[in-house]
C-alpha cells in the first residue's frame, strides 16, 4: 500500500489545494443549509431576504472552518509523508486523528482524545471505502477481460488509447475484410491499368 497517490498535488502545494477545496465545499454546503434554514426561520414576506442574510452571515464561517480543518490535515499528511517516505492510507488515518485532536486541544484532554478518535475513525472509513471501491472496479475489469477472452473480444488491456483494439475483434473482422477487399480491388485495378497497352503517340516531325 505504499504506492503514491498520483492524483494529488505534491506536498507543498497540497496544503493550499486542500484548504481551498475544503473552503469551497464548506461554503457551498453551508450556504445551501443556511439558505433553507433562513427560509424556514424567516417570517412570511421576508423569506428570501432572510435566507440571503443567513447565507452572508454563516457560509463564510462554515467555509473557514472547513478550510482550517483541510489545511491542518494536509500539514500533518505532508509531515508524515516526509517522515515515513511513503504514501498509504495510514498517513490519512493518522492525520485525521491528529487533526481532530489538535483542533480540540483547548477543550481539555478528554475532548482532545474523543475528537482524535472520531477523526481517525472517520478517515479510516473513507480510506476503507476507497479501497473497497478500487478492488471492486479491479475485479470487474478482470471479469470483463475473462469474458472478452472467452468470446474472442479484445480485453481492456488490448484496447488502445484511441479506442481501437490491437487484436482482431469481430467488428475488426467485418471492417477489416472490407478494407482488405477494397485494397485487393484497388490492387487489381492498378494491375489492369498497368497491363493495358496504350496506343503509340503520333509524331509530327518533318521527314
């Protein structure tokens, strides 16, 4: 499980990337939540104004909280990557626990321990779900490759990046035969034209 995650940014840039993404997610989600809450709590006739005011007051606050969590999490993650010299799910789990505990340090030791446990379990669930989904997708691709091999179809590894298969498929057989016939026809036509004897060109020179 020590393979690096190529889909993420490198470590110095990862902190800003995760903090910005977390801020956007928190602002959008918090804005939607407080929009409907503002509509519900506002009196009749002022629901839209109350909802917009609730968004302006609460969406930046929620987004800022998410940004702090994402930035601290990415900082711990990058520190673990530099210490352990590898990227695996344990980095995320430990970073989640460390982030939860770090953000609750002012509430006392008990709150710090509880928040660290919750953060670690939350990240463990996320990482476990990601591993299960990746294994299911890999198993599905293997099954598709086996079925394709049984029916003589090209597997996922035999299909090129442009969508064309490197092996002979049933569609390739149909269209390939057409292309071969066309090539054969053009070749025979060329041979006929080459074998055709053209009449001699008249000469107008004075003798």
